[in-house]
C-alpha cells in the first residue's frame, strides 16, 4: 500500500485500489497504501439460518442499526461510517449531529488528509462541508446504497478478513499491523479502495469501479500484501521511485494469484483482466517495458507511468501488469518459493535478478 513521507514524492499509493487507476494528485504513504484495495465489515451477530432469515425480514434502516459501529480483527479495525451516513436520514429527517460525531470525528484522517487534499478542503475538512454533502447523498443514491450494503452483508466481510489474515500468516509468516479502514459513502468518485497510510484507508461503497463481491474476494488479499510489504521498504534506496511502485503493485497482484493457489488465472489476479486485455499487453510487451523503464528512477512531480498508460490506451493499469511480469519472471528464474524473497530485497535487485530485461531484449 511503503514507507514514505506524505507529500514529499509522487509515487505512493494514494488513491488506487486494486481496480482503480484514477488520480488527482500524488500523495506518498508512510506504510500504507495504496489501496487496497481490502476490507471489511461486519456481520452483525446474525449466526445461524434462523437468525439470518429474521434479519433479512427487517427493513433496510433496521438492518443498518444492527451493524456494529466498528469491528476489530487482530490489528485491523474497520469503522462502519456508512452506518451513520444512512441512519442520519431515518424517519425522513436529517440528523447532522450523527454526521459530525459518528462519521467525521471517528476517523478524521481520511477526511482531512485524504479527501481534503485530493479533492476539496472545505467540503471534507470542515463540519459545515461534511453536513452539506451528506444531506443529499442518501436520497440521490438510495437504490445503489441498498444493493451494495446488502451485498456487503451477504458476503460476510468480517469472515473473509479473518480467512485472509490466516492465509497471509501461513504463506508469509507476516501479518498486517495498525490497519485502520473506514467503509464510507463518498460523493466524489476516484478512490474506491485505497488510502494514504495503512491507518487512513477507505472503502467507498458508491464508487462506480468496484464490484462489492469481487472486491471482497480478490481485493482483500491484494491490499493485505501491500500492508505487509510496504513497511519493508524503509531502507530501500529506491523506495520513492516508479520502480518501487511497479514492484509494489505487481507483487500485490502476484500474492493474490498465489493466495488462490491456481483457482484464479494470472490475468484475473491483475485487476481482473480478460484474456483480451492480457493479450494486448503481451503483444505490446517490449514497447511497454522500454517506455516504462526510462522512468523507473524518475524523481519529479509528474506521474509518468500512469501517463504512459493513458498514452498507450492500456486496458488496465500499465504498471500493475508490468510489475506482475517482473515478479513472475523472478520466480521462474529463482524457484517456485522465491516470491517470498521480494519482501527482503531492494526493488532494483528484484528487477536485476528477475532476468526480465534480458527476456525483453531478446524479443523481436
């Protein structure tokens, strides 16, 4: 999701979930990002078929009231801020005190340091601004909100998090630390599943780019790998470069592929690519690498790899795929369990030991 000081370099994982490639600015993350895409909610104590049937008969607002304000699993805390964004509109009225006390003040970092910096300071960093846009968001999106919240509940987000924690511990011997995620309803599309630090992460239920079920199944392992990989970058001399970003995202995709142990394809693990998407990348592989590699050690305020993706009309995020190919090449050259080396190696060394550049140079 990397250990960077915010706003010092443009290559953190500010807003980009596993499915997102949209950006308005570049914000570096301390250990997080970036995102992750992962996350999580609830399940309300409705265990057993009888309780589930009773729960399903409840009105939408009654269901929402039974959702806990937050859940804690190991060192991951999920704030269900969307709960009070919805309940503020119960009984055809608008309770702005819920927005301030139960949404704005519970996890202020996501509003002040994420949305406030990326989009609109007044709108997201002041009580007046928060009250104004929350006054309209439920009525404007009621049908979509009901569908997405129900999907979240039906897919048992909290149990998926628990399973992913167990999986990542078994596969890597590592576990995410100090993760703070808020599930929200945002008035501006562009983040989806992401953040600035691992303690300032969001899942936006209203984002157009996210399918809730797919996000739960494949987004969580992707983001978990960011959370355990990025703190290992503290001493990497190239931690603030586009190469680090490429390896970081590619590694998250590769871990997702390993987590499912053959149950999903390599193309699906990379932003759920179709075979046509993957074939486009293979067809243009040499051009992609040669253009991107010019910027691997770039130091400036632009976002060259995202810009290249736009210029080339890439069907998905260019450097996610490129990073995956580098990691895959590393594993092919160094052995099936060698992907675990990536947590300990500087990104430049990963590239050099992957043999990927030699492979590219041999392509016609």
